[in-house]
C-alpha cells in the first residue's frame, strides 16, 4: 500500500524539521510527502532539500491561504495513484517509529478510517472501538491528522471544503475533518470505517501551545464558529445544537490542563456565532491562527 502524506503549513521550519526527522527512516520509495507552504516558501524548500533522498521524496508546493486549500493542493500534487492511502499531518505532527510500516499493512479493502492523535496531555480524542459505525456522533472524534482515506474516495468527495477550517477566508475556522466525514457518510451510509487501536497513533502538540492568552481565546472562538456552523449546516437536531452550545461554557473546566476556566465563554460565543451564521462584532480578522 503506497502512502501519501500531505502537510499544509504556514512555514514553521523548526516544527517541520521534527516531522521530517520522524519520517526519515520510515518512508519508502513509492510513498510520497507533499508540503504545501503558504508562507516562507524558500525556507521550506531549503529544509526539504536537506532531507530529500531516493527513498524519502519530498515535494514542496504552495497555495492560497487556508489549511483546507493547502491539503487539497497537496493531494493534487501527489503522484497519480487512486489507491494511495492519504493522511494529513500538521507541521507539528510526528510519527513514532514503525508507524508507516503498520499503515502499509492495513487491509487492502480499507477505504477510510482514523488513528489516534496524542499530545503531551494524552489522546486528543478517544476513538470508538473497531466495528463501531461512522455516524453523526462518531465523526466528531476524528481530526485532520488522524484521517486515513483512499485517494479515489477523497477525490470523489471533492476534498476538503476550502471555505471552512483553519486559515479559511471565512469566519468558520474549524470542522473541515468533520465536514469531510459527514460528506462521506452521506455518500456511503454503510461504509465500514476502520477505527484503529490506540497503539497506532501520531504525536502532536496541545492546541494552545505557544499562544498568548489573547491568541488562545481568538483561536477558541474561531474554532467554535466553525464547529457551530457545522451543526447547523448538517441539520443536527435542535436538542443537539443547544446541548453543544451550552457545553461550550464548560470547555475551560473540562480542559483545565491547557485552558483557563473563563475560556469557555469564548468557545460559547464562537459556537453561537457559527449557529447564527455571522459574527457578533465588527472584527474582520477571522483567522484563528496567524503564526
């Protein structure tokens, strides 16, 4: 099974170096890594040249801003192979030893699935057990760097929606993975979704890492807007929407290791804006992350 790894980055070279280091001894000749640099293109190209070899081929591309646009552009830049298994690491992701070998040994009939993403605090989400159906509830446990999906399936779905997700030119700054899986569920309601055991995982960093208080709260609000938009867009039941909205107030308490208790207000506000379909102030800086 050939692998296709696609990274959309703002050009954070030091983070990319760690990712490349973790992949250097794992990539095979027929695997492909595409890095889509939306900033600092020359620096990213220079770093890729350091690691590029006959068995570790790194392609560097660029695209308009937005992680979804970057990932779509990266997939388009992959070698033509409809059966290639795709994964979408962040530039802060790293792969434990032997991870790619385990991915290559996954069953040939796998069309889509998910693996666990961990940070310094443990799993970001706990995935359902193998055999659990993909549905409107379980789609929320999968984030972008945990997606496994065949190239032909991804293309048939039209890729990620470029109007949502981190860096998108809209207020809806999260939810691109959930939206993609809901689209998959609509196209294939009975898909056998391959939930991987928690021993197969990729590493990352906690969402607030390196952010000031103001930056963290802007990110939480932007992400909240994107997720709030999804529950309306996909017509979740009213009781679900209200529970989702109210639950935002407790976000800081549930995630006290990386957030303050009052951060729940910004999550609540973002979710409310998403569900209303517009922002509640005149701030036109929608992007959740700027560096």
